[in-house]
């Protein structure tokens, strides 16, 4: 079975408007490792994971996760954020997708949107459809 993918087109006004990105799911072992490191980092930062979190809608779970990660010290968080972007490729017009370069993203919001989309793709197994 192939890994899940998703094309994200930036629709927000700005320098990245219209850019397309391909997000590809991490292999299961890498995804589990990333999630365990993220949960350990949140626990070490004193983040309280609420009871019944597994019953929360996926979009709300992503928002909660991003807020919780903000409590993690940057030196712990930075490698996790960088690893998320390894799932993202640029899809140029009239060319095959390619690895993301630092210069491909010109707006801070685009980074935030892409990281949210990476999380959504990976936690789809929490939904009944996933």
C-alpha cells in the first residue's frame, strides 16, 4: 500500500498565493517516532493532555496539538518542526514535484498552514474514515 498524499494550494493573499505543495505521509516507524518525541517533549514542558482527547474532532485535535507544542522549548521543538517539512515538496508549474528549498516559502503563514496539513494527513487514522 502506498503512503497517503495531499496537494495543498496556498489561497491566502501574499507571495505564496497559488503555490502548490505535495505532502506525503511519513513511513509508519518514522511517524510513530516523531509522535513519541512530540508527546515526550510536551510532557516534559508540563503540557496536560485532557481526558477524552481521542474523541475530539481532528481539526480541533490539530489546533490543540499546535498550541501544546508552543509550550515546548525551541531547541527541542525545532528538530520536530524541520522534520515535518521533510514531508513537503514544491509542485512547480509544468514540472515534477521537487524537494523544498528554503527560498520556496516566502510567508510565515505558509509554514504554519503546511505544518497543520502535515499533522492532518498523519492523524487521519483517528477519524472513522481514516
